[in-house]
C-alpha cells in the first residue's frame, strides 16, 4: 500500500495568504483526519515484534484523542525498536504539525520519504508543512507529487484536492 490514510480533505481553500505558519495549520485543520488507518496504508518494513505494532496503535489512539504529545511518545518508542518504520515517522510528523512544530514535522516527512519515496500522504502533509515554513515552491512541488501519487492509487478525490491546493498557493 502506498499511502498513509491519516487523510485530510481540504474544505474550501479560498484565498491563501503567505502570512503565518498558523494559516497552514488552520488549512489542514479544516480537513477530516482518519488516523486509525496509518498502519494499514503506509508501506513499512515488517514489524520485528508486536511491541512495535502496540506502540503504533497507542500512538494512533492518542492522536485520535488529540493527545499529540502522547502520540509522539509512542511513535518515538516504535522508532526506537524499528528505526525505518514509515508509519511512525508520518504519524509523528502529523502530530508535530498539529503542535506547530513545523521544522520537526518536515524532518519526519523527509525521513519517511527517504525510506519510501512514494508515500502520497507524506508528500501531501509535507506540502502543508512547507507552506507553514513559508517555502511556497516546495509546498507546490509536494502537493503536485501527492496529486500524481493519489491518481496512481486511484484516489481521484484527494488527487484533485492536492492539485487544487497547489494551484491556490501558486496564484497567491
């Protein structure tokens, strides 16, 4: 499976202004999240034991309950046991994004994409993270890549939303 279903669907983007990092967070918060699907949708090496899966599951549960710091702790534990677990990197990145730790979030998405380059959701979230970091060209590139990957996966709805977000950023 190629994507992380820690999905966000953009509502109405309206006019995007490159003013503050909180705007990117607000943009992403106007979207629906489905963190329970992280493990099922993200390509990751096989878990060495059930302990990694347990940490991931607890991280997802904490994320769902908006305990982002707690989720980060569990994703950290999973990464201690399995340093190349892309699910943990993307989950931790999403939690860090919502805590407005944008540079740390970007680092997590970068690492996930170094391990597995074609994770649509990692590109998608990194696009919004780059936007928060005021890197408009990188945000547009990531969102376009996400759109292409979503199309390959057959997820036309998210492909369109990623493309629309890239166009909105580009015109501002």
